[in-house]
C-alpha cells in the first residue's frame, strides 16, 4: 500500500543516513583528544632528539661548549677524560651560537690544552662554529711530538687550509664574512680522504696523505703551534669567536654533520 511504502522508504532513508554519519565520524574523528595528539607529537620529537644526541655522542673525545662565560677554564664535556683547556693572554667570553663562546683578539690571545687524552689516530672529525672577519689565523692547531702541524685547520689568506702529514691542502672555502658558520673537517688514514663541510653541507673533498695522528700532544685555538705547545707567530693569530668545538675519533657521515649543524638540544 502506498502510505505504508512511504513509511518504509522514510525508515530506510533514516537508516542509510545514520550509517553514513557513523562512517564519516569514524573517518574524521581523531584517535585521542587534540591534547593527546599534541603530546604524542612532542614525545616523537623528544624521541628523535634522543636518538640524534646518542648518535652525536658516539666517538666524541673532546667537546668544549664554552658556556662557562667566566674564569679561565673551558671544561670538556665529552666522557670521563680530562681535556679541559685554559684561556691565555686576554682570551675572553662572548655570546655564542649556543650560550657562550670564546673570543680571540688577533693579538696573541689563545686557548690551550696541554696533553690531550684519547686523541684520535686513524680517523678524525673536528667541528666548530666560527665567527670572524680575519683573513689569516689559526682555528684549531694540534701538535704532536712528531709534527707541529699534526692536525691544523687554518684560515690561510683566505681559504681554509688543512695541514697533516707534513703538508697542507687548501679547500678554497672561506668563512670570514662576520657571520657565524659551522665548519667540519674530517680525515681518514684509509684512502687519506680529507673533507670540509660548511654550514652542514660538503664543501670540499680531496686527499691529504699522512700517517695516523700521534696522541698526547697539545691543542691550541687562536694561535698556531710552531713548536709543541708553543712557538706562536703574530701572523698566525686569529681574531674572532669560536663555539662548540668537538673532536670525534671517527669520520662523521653527512647526515650526522647536517644534524650537528641543525644543533639539536643535547645535554
Ligand atoms: Ca657555547
Ligand atoms: Ca689574524
Ligand atoms: Ca704550525
């Protein structure tokens, strides 16, 4: 009958509409409240950072954060070895990329670690932030009993030049524009491969022949050693700031160097 048919039709349409609404609700409704979703996103972020920090701690033998901001000691925060350094001749503290940095006047100020422990031998990565307008000066000088330029990263009028094995390699890369730049130099005895990264990206790749690095030497920043732990020449003095200096006993892969540049919040 007609009237009954219309009622059945209305009931059927109501059921279809109801099912459709339930399906739409299931598809678009979040699995938790928006607060829960935000919390889980934060947890994922913290998890990724923990993995990144754990990776970047692997093989780290020296790490000067320079966040002291006072006194004449820069403490090493990598592992249990000593590797604390001393600020000399008016080396001061300045604002850094993360917290404080050390500042060199270009007129004989330097920082020294006399007697390194756990210095890398057959593979090394040296990373730091630098801010300078200086066209010539020493960024990182490591001298051993065998070679005063055992591992030297130098602004050499003007590209960054890397010394090892009794010779040097000019990278053609410059940083002295008065802005902060992240610099990473790596070397491996395997194939004598030397690389320079600038601001998280590979900028130079070449070779620098040499035997494995000899340990227990001296590190200076801001001045170049022409004798073990000394022999400073005025022409090698660096004017500018350095922050977050790291030495690893392995060659960091590109993705970790990019991560370092992006500067994760590691303890
Ligand atoms: Ca710092
Ligand atoms: Ca200079
Ligand atoms: Ca030298």
